C-alpha cells in the first residue's frame, strides 16, 4: 500500500469530494494561464462557483494567481502541489475503472 504524508491526505480530502475542485485543477493542468470565466466555460458551470472554489484552492497552495491585484482578469495556474494532487486522483480513478 502506498504511503501518503499528512499534508497530501488533507489535500486529497479537500479536493476529492468536490467535482468542481477536481475539474478546476484539471482545467489548469496544461499550465496555461486562465481567468475564472474561461475555467467556468471549460467545466460547464458559472463563474461565481469557480471563483469561490479558486479561493479555497489558492489558500491550500494548489493554484496561484499571478496578478492578485487585478480587479478583473485574474490569471490562475496550477502549482506543483496541485499537480501532485491531480496525479494521486488520476491514479485512484484508473484503479477504480478496472
């Protein structure tokens, strides 16, 4: 059985139950900078849902905003920690499909 550190368990516990959190990380996975409305269109929800989840993901250092002081057009991208969480989730999803 694979060992997980406590921080990774906390992050997985935060992301895994939420389809939106997972989808937002996946939308940012290719390392392109995206604004909340682009993410919303890509994952099929409204911008306010995305914005509220971006706050939580940012607080946990899974994503970062590169222009925090901008009032509109804030650009987000995934962090290495966010990529690690996605990797763990994808491994689990692939196991579940078998």
